[in-house]
C-alpha cells in the first residue's frame, strides 16, 4: 500500500500527500506486535510499542539487536544496540548505546552516544567511550533555539532564528579542544513568500572572514508546483568585491512529452525580479535556446559566436568525468599533505567540442589552481550542447 501511495504522490493533480501522511502515521502508531517492515534489503522487527527490536541487512551481512530502558514516566531513557557483522573470515560484534535526558516539558535535552568494538559484555558508558553528545536548547515559545554536538575533540553548535513561525536563519559554529572557542563556519538565511521557500543564501567563513557563498532561487507556478531552481556561487574577486556566477539551472515540467512549456507559467508579481519568457514555438533540436531578457545567458556582440550559459541540452564529457580526473590529476608535491579542497572552474565548450576560456571561479591554493587549469585544458573534446 505504501509503495502504491508513494507512486501516486509523484502524479500531479492527485491529493495523495494527506493520504500518504495518514497511512504513515497510522503505521507508526499501530500496536502491531511483531510488526515487520522491509525496506530494500533491510528487514526490521518492531515490538508492541513500535520500537525496533531486531534488524537484518542482507546486503551487508549485518544483524542488530535492540534493548530499551525506560524512565518512571515511560520515556525511553537508554537504548542498547548489539551489531553482528559477518565476513568470510571473521565475525565482529560492536556495541552502541544511546542515553537520553528530558527537561520538565518532556523534551529531549541531552543525548549521549557510546560505542565499542568487540566488547559486548560490559556497560560501555562506564568505560567513557563517548562517541558523541547532543544538547538541545529551547526558547520561551518551545522552539529549538540551538543544538550543540560534541565529541572528544570537536564541538559544533547550530543556532536557529525564526520569523513568523518559520526558521529564517541558521548559523553553524565550530570549536576545538582544548580552548573550545567558537568560530563561525557558515550562516544560512531562508526567504519565504506565500508560505513557500523562494530563496536561500549560504555564507562560508574562515577565521571570522567571509570567504564565499552559495545562493539559490526557487520559482513556482500558479498551482504551487516548483518550476525553476537557480543556483549561484559568489567568490572574492581580487579581494575587492564579490562576483556572483550562475552555476546551475533546474527546470521542472509537468506536461506530457510534447508539452515542455507547462512549467514556464507566469510568476506572481512579487517574483518578477527575473523573467524567462515562455516560448510559443519549440526551437529546433539542433538550435540552442536563448532568452534575450535573461541576464544569466550571455550572447556575444558583433559577428563572433554566441555563448550560452544554459541550453536545452548541456554539453557532455565523452566518458566518466570523475574517473578521468582521478586518473590524470597530479597532486602538487608542495601541498600534497597539507591542503585539500575544491577548485571551482568555468570554461566554454565550443561548437566542435574543444575547451576554451578556462578560468578559476573559486580559488583554493595557487598550486592546486594551476593543476586544475592544466587538467581541464588537457581534456578531450566534449560533446557540444
């Protein structure tokens, strides 16, 4: 039944979301002793309180047994999980425990996790094998104010902000042993209109300095379905100002194979910052789609070739791109054991598939930036868009 309802959820026009939620809620609350659920290759057996008591993963050769301890109020205070993993040569057991503490309102305030390998005979919490601790903090309205995750060496804090009953921002801070002084890692802001998420901006920090950001825009049609998602990245341009570059565009279509314009309906007036006009006629398959009013697409002036940021069929690498990078990338010896990360590149795939105008959009380290440029320039011809 769940599989059938999941399929119906994907079909527009059917109000299956509420029915699906009712079904999952009823299964979660149903007092079915010995109720078994199979997901992919994992079989889970539940007790009469719908707590998992046994789990078997056939693809990984792994079994797990669960045991619970409850407080006087009936709240689950501790869960012990014994994991058996079989390999052709050896059977390994691992023990995991999770202890919970509650505040006066019955909310979880502290979660402590412990784990041990090849030792299932003792209470591992007494051996101080602390894997992770989570502390939840709530505001006066009962909303989650912050969450702090801590292990032996690192502490990460998530701070939340709310506006009109919705989460409007989240800041992630990180601290390390032994001083445990927080430093901002990232800050995310969310924008809503008419109850829907219309924008999101994720800022990255290093030693309290903004190093770059990612930004998303989301658009919906009159029926409330998402029709377009845009992603941009912002990077420091010569340490003077931030330059924003379009990175990805996703279009969502809900018509049939011959109705590709359904998604590009009129946007609400409040969302008219950037308009992509609906085409009345389909462009030939071999011609790229170009919107003159779209600032995300660039068209060369004069008699030179046209350059498109987004086209109906994007260029493709002839083969496995990740495998090509793994095989041909040469890690610079000067930074081999000290620096790792991502270099964001931008280049043009010409009509004949050749690569030109290679540049670094977000830098990492000079040696790695140069190697990334060399790697892209050495690529074979792509299949043009």
